[in-house]
C-alpha cells in the first residue's frame, strides 16, 4: 500500500492521466456536460462575431457622411439590432453555462467527498497507522475544494478561452494573413516557457497542499490532547509548533504563487508584446492605405481576444496543475489497502450457549515491526458458554489477540476458527457481528446516551436500550444525568467519568448481544467502587455467551473457567486460578503482588 507523503507519482503520471481519474465522477451527469458544452460553444461564437460587426459599423456606418458608397440609416438600425441580438444570445448562453458548470462542480465535489469518506471508513488499521486522521480531513475538505473550482469554473473558463483563442486566431488570419502569421510565429515561441513553468507549479502545488494538511493534522492532534497540553503548561510550545507548520505551509504556497506570478507575467508580456509589435506594423499599413481602418479595428479586436484568452489560459493551466495535485492526493485515499479482504461464507450459527473459538499455532507481527513478533505460536480454545481470561504483564500481546479475532490484522501463520470456520473465510460483517469488542479505551460519540448505546443495535427499542443500560449497571448514573437518556455527552464523552464511559460501552456491547464477547481490561482504570459495579455488569454480560476477557486485576477473573497466562507474545501457562497458583509460575508471582500473598 502506498500512502506516500512525498510525491513519487507526481512525475510518473501526466496531468492528463491524473485528471482522467475524475472521469467516472462526471459520467453520470453527461447530459449536463453536454448542455454546458453547447452553451459554451454558442457563447464563444457570439463573442467572435462582435469584431466583425464592429468592422461593418466603422467601414460602412460611420464613414457614410463623407462617403457616398455608405449605407443608409435603415442599415445602421439593422447593424445595431444585430449587435444587441448578439449580446442577448451571449448573455443567455453564458448564464446557462455558468449554472450547469457550477452545478457540476458542486455535485461532483460532494460525490467525491462521499466516495472518499466511505472508502476511508473501510480501510485497514495499517492505513491509519501511516496516515494521520487530520491529513484525511484536510484532503476531504481542501483538496476537494480545488477540484470543485476546477470543474465548477476553470475547465469551462479554459474551454471558452481555448475556443476564443482558436476562433479569434482564425478570424485574425482571415482579416490579414501576413500580420496574423507574424503573430502566430511569435506565439509559438511564447508557449514553450509557459509549459515548463506550469509543470513546476503542479509539483509545488502538491507540496503546498501537503504542508497545509500537516497544519491541520497538528491542530487536530493537539486539540485532542488539550488537558495534557494545559497540565504540562505546553501551550507556548504547541503554539510554536503550530506557527512553524503554518509558516511552512505559507512558504510553500508562496513558492507556488511566485511561480504562478512568473507564469502570468511572462505570458502577458510575451503575448501582448507580440501583439503590440504586429499592431505597429498594421498601423503603418493603414497609413499607407494598404488596409482599411475598419479592417485594422477588426484585426485588433481579434488580436485582443487572442491575447486575453492566452492570459486566462495560462492562469487556468496553473489551476489545472493544482487540481491535478489535489486529485492525486484524493485518489490515494480511494486506493485499496485491502490486506484484509472479506471472505464469502456465512457463519455457522452459534450454539445456545455461545460461539466456540479456537486459536491454532497463531504467530503474528505488526506490519510496522516486521522483525519483532507480537505473538508466537499461540494456541488455546474457548468452549461455548465458557469464560476464558487472558492475563500477563503489559505488552504481553493480550490486546493483539483480540485485534486478530476481529480481523483488524491477519496472522502471518496459524489459524483462527470461529464455530469451526476459519475466520478469513467468513464475510467480515458475519465475523464482526458475532464478535462484540469492548476495547481498552471506551469510545463515546458526541451524541446523547440513548444513541450511544443504540450504536450496538440500530433498530433497538428504547426499552431494549434501557435494559442494556440496566444490565451494564449504568442506569444508576444515567438517571442522575440532567436529562437522563437524552443527555448530550460532549465530544468523546468528556462529560462522563472513566467508569461511566466504560459501563456505557459495555451497555452498547450487551445491546449488540454477540455470541462471543471480547473484553479488554474493562476494569483496569477504575477505583474499587466503580470496579465492583463494572464487575457486576461484566458478570451479567458473560452469562449466556462465550467470553474472552483480558484482566489486569486477577480478583476479577478468579472464577473464570480457564486462565491463560501470556508473556512476551507467548502462552506460558494455563489452568484454573488454583492450578496456576499451585504451579508457582508467572501467575503465582502476579497473584502474590496483587493479593499480598506470600508463597
Ligand atoms: N499497532 C502496533 N504496531 C506495532 N506494534 C504494536 C502495535 N500495537 C501493539 N504493538 C506492540 O505489540 C506488543 C503487544 O501489545 P499489546 O497486545 O497491546 O499488549 P497488551 O498485552 O498490554 O495488551 C507490544 O510490544 C506493543 O508495543
Ligand atoms: Mg492491552
């Protein structure tokens, strides 16, 4: 999987190939694209007729007084009516194009955001180990905005000006082939440096978006750790860190803009320079009577259109390069990390008492640490309805076991069976609906109590939510909240104590009612009183299902059917509380420390 912060692909793929990846998003709206394109053509054609009308006016209209071959006042009226008619067509076509194209820009940005987000939600944990969440947020907001301005304005601006450029050029040649061919020759020389600087702008643009994302990610991380920051009085340090990131982003944007300014200045100077030079030749032709004033006016207006559109094109070219950088960053998010792929099979139904689970010779190392095994040859099994406890010092690999059971990672070797099916042959949803995980940190969403519990089973009735809360011993504190079940809990549940948060996540898992329940140190961070309450909740939760519980405090698992002792990624012992005490191994040592026994 490639989630590169640096940009190898920037040079690998051409701008065009990069942008072509947006094509699937445009496809559903073909009709609108067509309408916009038609309106664009009409508007460009209308614009291009204006100089010709002016020529008519000057050569035939204004010259009538001292020129007998001039046209009558009826003709003048006709010419002016035509001019007004052209203006109306231009207005309608431009408005239509603007509406369609802006609609497309907004629509496609929304589609892109939805698609990227839904894809990100399905990425493996490895994905989130490499990419900071703030980075994802930045790509979702600012990179999609760049694409919005590309589709919603730059492309049509570019097309319109390309058409004007081409049309005006042809008309210019038609007006005066000699003068026009000189301009064209000059323009060819002009375009080359523009292309070269344009490529640089794209690279710099990608870099500047990356820097901007860094700023966002940093703010995100710091805000998530506000209390730690304040209690260590690190506000100054954090704001300096942010200042630095913001300045980096600024400098990078500055570099990009400087190059874009070069681009614009160069383009305008070269193009206008060429035109002024040619006009000078034209003026001489008029004074030598080799050309009429009207024709020179027409030529001049077309030349101005060519020059104006070149300027716009150069600017659009910069926008396109920026959007290509943004597209690259978004496409990266939509790529599959796909190390964890869903199997095909449905799960065999669990027995009345709960699911069965078997680990056979499982070895695993985290992808980021290929040389350090996190688990080595782990084997144990859980019979339906039993409670098995995992104990061992911190870092032994207990949480890792639970992560493998939910298939956040796949082991490098060995096999895990759930109800006698290998878990990687099951559909991910079948597996994860069967396994209920109460993780070490309790997750609370910024919503009210009811919805937080209901997350476990979206169609649960309020009575079921209440019952789950009661079983999790949470009813007692929920009733004391200002608005009971309707109380808003604040971001990440900041308005609850640790023990309350834990009981809330247990209630959520109970509502889900999974045949296999995984509990990760659910009571480790609690004082004795809340521990007793959570313990009661857990005892209630364990009955009628298979449970694998990681326990820090041995008192909570004395009654487990089996206790598995882990150390440094291995199973070092297993048995009942009494058997393990009698063995006198690691468990006995841990027990001696916790219960103050000496044996
Ligand atoms: N995402 C990760 N990437 C790399 N190493 C990890 C990751 N998570 C945990 N580890 C390492 O794996 C080992 C086991 O961790 P863990 O299963 O969390 O232990 P515990 O028994 O305390 O729950 C530790 O050495 C830890 O540093
Ligand atoms: Mg752990």
